[in-house]
């Protein structure tokens, strides 16, 4: 009987040790799972931030495309105004920039703001005033190379 009691006690001790080992393993798994959950939360926040930045970049890209589209229209208007001036090299209205080259297809179709009715006339007046002023301005004086500054020794006059 004593021998059986001793064997039962030994078996219970082994069972207790094994259950303690299992409990420690479960505690380690629980801690590792908590750390993984924190890591997943951080990754989720980072992905959400990247998504937000991507959406902002897409919006800015669309705005840039719309601005480029608008500027293209303005450039065509300005080229038409500039084409009216004679440069001495070509007849009036035949400037090199009067007819723009075929433009690439536009990726974004943004509504273009219509220019105010008096804007082309105002631009023409400003251009004519600038032209008259440039004709009335004295020719710039040429400065001899050197001009008292040693740092300008590498520059050439054109």
C-alpha cells in the first residue's frame, strides 16, 4: 500500500510540474499575442496614414492638372495676342507661337473658368503699353569686363 501511495504521489508531482509548464507556455503565448496585436494596430494606423496621404496627393495631382489645363488655355490666348505684333522678321499675325502645336490629350477634364469679357482687351492694352515702353526705354549701357570686381573675371559680355 505504501508503495502505491508513493507512486501516486510521484505521478501527481509530475502532473503538477507538467501543468505548471503548460501554464507558463500559455502565459508566454498570451504575451506574444498581445505584442502582435499592438504591432498590427500600429501597421493599421500606418496604412491608414499612407492611404490619407495618397488621397491628398491624388487631389493635388488633379488640381495641378486642372491648373495646367487652365494655363494652357491662357497661353494660347497670350500667343494669339503676341502674334499681332510685328517683330521685323515675320508679318503680323504670323508669329511662331500663334498656332500652338498639337497638344497631348489631357488626362483630367477639369472645367475651365471662362475669362471675363473685357480681359482679352485689357491684356492687349497692357501688351501694347509694355511694347511702347520698351521702345521708349534707353538702350542698356555695356559695362567693361572687370568693373573693379575680381569675382567677375570669369564672365563674358555678350
